[in-house]
C-alpha cells in the first residue's frame, strides 16, 4: 500500500513513520509512505499556498492551485489513487472505514491547515473526506498519521500475528476483554483467578462475558449493534444478574 501525503509540514511525519511497527512495515516494503510539500507546487516567488477568504472573515484559506497541481503530478506516478481530504467535516473515521481502505493500493492524503482548504478541492478533486473525531485540530497532519497507522496495521503481515486484529475492539461491535500480565499480584490487586486456571474454554467464556459487559457499560451504541446470542445473554445475566435489554 502506498500513502502519498500532501502537507505544508513534512517534518511532522518523520518520527511516526520511522519508529516501531510502522517503521518496520516501511522497512519491509509492506507500506510505502511518501511525504510531499504542497509549497513545492506553488509557482510564485514566495510560494504562497494560502489567501484571505472571499466574503471576509478571520484566518486564511489554502489555495486550490498548489494542491490540485500536486494531485495532477501524483496522478501520473504509481497506481490509481484514492484521494482523501482530512477534514473535521468528513465522515467519521472508524475501524470499518480503516478496513475498507486497505482495499486501495494507493491513498493520497491531503492535510489542511489554517481555516481549511478551498471548498472546490473538496468538491471536485477528492474521492472522500474523513474526520478523525468531533473536534478541531490545527491541521490534518495528525489526522493523516492516525489514518496511516490504523490502516497499515490491518495490512497482512504488518503486525506479524494475523489473529491479533480479529479479537480486538471494533472488529465486531464489541470492545476487547481486559488483559493482564505478570505479576499475578500487583500492590494488592490480583489477576482474576480464571486466567491462571489453564482452562481455555472457561477463559474464553470469561473473556466473552467481560467484552460484552464492558461494551454494554461503556459503549451502549456499539452494544445496540451487536447480535447477542442466547449464550451471550445468559453470560451477562450470570455476571451481573441484570436482564439484558437487546434492541
Ligand atoms: N475551519 C474548519 C472548520 O471549522 O471546519 C477547520 C479547519 S482546521 C483548523 C484545519 C485543518 O485541520 C483542516 O483543513 C483539516 O485538514 C484538519 N483537521 C482539523 N480537525 C480535523 C479532524 N477532526 N479530522 C480530520 N482533519 C482535521
């Protein structure tokens, strides 16, 4: 998978793309990341990339020409891309979207700054707009890094262990069960005995119950999407004695 990132601040990407799992994925050629400075596509003497908003108002807006020229340049090198503008007004990013983006062989990510990008870029030159949450960042760079991270770890081979994305939160509309490691007792708090029992079936049942319970407590919106089985309902009743309201 190739990620082409368009930004006014290429330096922001150096460490996240070099370290840890992403760094290894780059080294092993499982992902390729190319960071392009939008300013390189501005042709005037001062390489201006922003201007005042038509109609007045605070702040500056990113001009369309350098971004679209960058897209045209990139369009000519490599496989056909899916072009994504990071925007707080885009569709809300989640695990399902991350998984669907792994189907693309190349993503171009446009990072806005200031008051955002001229609306014509969003309307006529992109395939998608994605928001990472209902809050406003100073720029799209952190949002792009989040997207690259979430998508990359779903690419086969990047995590090394394919099973590890199957069980985790959001793969189904369910949060993951709690995890523990050594020591068995830490400052008076013991690991649940069942996890030390070596009884795999009982451990799996306990984990399923905990995942159901914490999803119902913490994310009722997800829980409402879950098709809980009769065994799930029994399990929840066993754990907290409450009847389970299913939608
Ligand atoms: N004026 C815009 C608005 O109110 O919708 C906000 C612009 S924001 C300060 C500048 C840039 O940061 C945006 O163009 C976008 O690229 C990025 N950005 C900010 N918040 C974001 C979010 N939640 N998700 C994705 N990108 C975001």
